């Protein structure tokens, strides 16, 4: 998946990053719900999941509260995912694709073709990017 950084700038191990990503998708969940959601690609025991959640909590990336029923805690991320997403993608683009965003996106869609809805969203994104770009005569990257 690639490494992210915690709030102190240290690398997060893949397992912690995957737990955090699961919580970003769910907004909040119990340890059991996270473990079940991740079971297909990273099966683990309840104890291992509890350890990962405690580590994330100690790093300030996850907070917990007592659930309404039983002894289970409900965990939620304390930070928005976008800064970490950008860091991971920037690192991946440099390390794997030699800085080429086009090669990175092409590789992504070679592994899984975009749906019609995704193509429409991508066209809108490209239109937005074009409208924000400075005119050709004022660009810093001109030859």
C-alpha cells in the first residue's frame, strides 16, 4: 500500500495505515468491525487488531469512546485522510513512476478499467485542472 506518516512525521507500518484507511472509510467502528472489514486482505486476531488500534491512539491518529452496549469501544480517526493520501501518492509517483503522473494513472486504469461514471468524473476533473492552469505564455514549465 505504501507508507504514510504519523503526526510526528514518522513512517506508519502498512498494517497501521490499513486500519486507519478502514476507519476513514467507515468514519467509526469497533475493533471487530475493522477486523471483519479487513479480513479478506489482512486477516488477524482480535488481539492483534486491538494492539494496532492502541498504537494509532497513542500516535494521536485514532480516538475511542465507549459504545452504547457491552464493553466494546468505538474508534474514529482524528485526522482527515487527504493529507496522507497526497503524501502516499506523491511518494508512489516519484518512487515507482519516475515522477510521471500520466504513467501512474495509466497503470491504475490498466489494472481496472474505469466505469462510465468514473470517466465522467475524470473528465470533470480534467476540465477543472485546465481552468486553473495559467495561460501558456505565463507557465513556469515552458521550454
